[in-house]
C-alpha cells in the first residue's frame, strides 16, 4: 500500500527562503501561505511571508502578516519597523509612526 505524499513544511520553508533570495517573492509567498496555514504561530514563517508579500508589492497582505507577527511577538523590533514601512508605502504615515517609535525603543534598525 502506498503512503500519501506528505509535504515537509521545513523543506518548503527553506525552498521559499531560497526563492525569495533569488528574487521570486510571489512564488515564495505561494509556498509560505501553506507553511503558515499549517503552523499559524510560526514566527519565522510569518516573517518570511511578510517579506515575500512586501517584495511583491502585496502590501495589504504584508500588513496583515506583520500585524499577526507583532501580535505574536510584540517585542520584535524588526516586525514593528517592517509594519511601519509597509504602512508608509500605502501612504499611511500617521499609522506608521507608533510602530517606528516602538522599533526605535527596541533598538531595531
């Protein structure tokens, strides 16, 4: 009897990371959506998904992923800064300011 094919989420994460590094954020996001669906509290996968969305100018999706990441890890300065930049790219500078201030307080670049 044959076993059904099972996707290894860690391998998929690594494949998406490679795709993002190769300048293919849309393809990376497609893979990462499945990884995050399988493990919604995976902060590394959410961060990579947000980067992929940002890199492919899917700013609303990037904002949603970063908002989830900030909720999971409020002291993540990178996530705060990335959320602020995502909001700024959507011409929402006033909403970005509190996240910039928090990122500054957390020492994020």
